[in-house]
C-alpha cells in the first residue's frame, strides 16, 4: 500500500486530484487532522494550492497513514516524502540531541517563553543544523503543554512510582520519568492508544488535543493537568527537493509556510481548550488540577533530569537557552 501510494504520487499522474500538478509535495505526519498540527498543515496545503493555481499540490498523509515515527525521517532522507513536521522530541534519535532541550520539564512557563527560543538566534541555529542530515528546517510551531494520564491521578511524585509510561524517543523525557521512579517505554505515537488499551503501558503524556483525538480517554481514567512540558514541531523538507525548486516556487512555499505556522500557533491553545471541553463532556476521564504545592513538588522531583541530560543536550546549548529565558 505504501509503495503504491509512493509510486502514484511520485508519478504525479495516477493519483486523483494531482493530474495537472507540476509538483507534488507529499507531507506526512502522525496526528489527526483536527489537531493544531493537522490544521496548520491543511492551511499550508490550501495556501500553496490556491496561490500556485494548482501547479503545486500538497498531498497530506495524516495519522501515520504513510509513515510513522519509526520511518518518517528515513522516508524524508530518501525522498519518499518531501515534507514532515515531527515533534522536536524526535530529532534526538536521528542525530540532533540538542533538540531535546525543549523536553526539559518545567523549562517554559508560557508559550511566549518558547518563542524567545524558536523565533530567536537559537531557533535559527537549530534549523540550520538540520542541513547536516539532508534536511531543510523551515520553522517551528506549537502544539502546547503536556498533561499526564494514567488510570490514577498523577499529582505528586510518589504517584508515578512503578508506572510504565509511554514516551517519545527522547532521552530527556525518559530521564524525566526515571526521576519520578516510573519506567519510560518508547513507543510510536500511532501505537500508543493500543498499548494503553492492552496495558502494555500504564500512562502517557501529551497535550489534550492529541489525547482526545487519539481517543485515549477511552482507555485512561485520569488526566492530570500538570502542564509540565512543551510539545512543539519543526517543519523539515528534503534538501534535494528544496534545491530543485525555482526561486519563485520556493518563495511561494516559504510564505505559505510562514502563514500556516502563524495560524497553527494562533489556534493551538484554542484547539487544546476545545479538546478539554469535549473530554469533560464525554465524562469518561477524571480531570485533576494540581495545587501550587503539588506542582512545585513535581518540579523539584524532576530536576535531576537537567544535570543528567546536560551533556547530551550540550552544555553550551543549555546555557544559551537558560540565558535567553532570563527575565
Ligand atoms: C507524540 O508522539 O506523542 C507526539 O509527538 C505526536 C505529535 O506529533 O504531536
């Protein structure tokens, strides 16, 4: 099926709707359409297709239909897709451990702080570094802050003891859970709900929009509003594809991307809020707010992750980030 899709799209002819396109951008991602990422990618598609009068088509493959966490970066490298928007946590595994700085728990208190990194010189350096692996970094955008779920409330450090927690492939996130005496288990996003249902893992962390659209509420009785960490994305393109574009095409795509990312950032909070309302209405999952003291305890408990991961992230990167976040 994958092969078939790739062949159809590469040929740009047999696939419905791309018959007259001169270029097809295959854009693969792992989440549902009605999430901050899904909607931002749809906006990008709409802008590119309209402004190029259909000459450039964007074929979007959401929900890991085409490639998932384990193979999407390789697919981009090989030119089997032109664009991706993996979470920042997924770049460490492919040789960019400095991207895992975004996973440090309680590093950011609000999205405005994230912007100081992503929209400043550090963000630019991170995007530029991707050239090392044949990727062109086109920009960053948000999902939002992560919450913790399990079949019990997770409000204090002791609540995590012994739990198997699904994590993305980030050593920093793994260190966060180890500091809480939980056992991190790396799983692809598309496998997570099933693993929760089968009790292969006991809990996980994600912004509410991902939790809701994966129907994790059907298999998790408790969601604790910890807001302990950030989940965001980098849009990357295959370098050969990027190099093959005419300057006018590149400009059109870059502009559409800038606007789509701004749109994604503008709706992310509201999408997470909408998902939270839907979750409340579904009534399947208890939603817990943390007291200031509980949050402070969690924050203190995960501090070892900073020291343990400083060398992996790079002390220089870490110093620069902490400095940029100074009030
Ligand atoms: C996850 O794997 O939990 C997230 O990165 C999924 C996503 O892309 O939002």
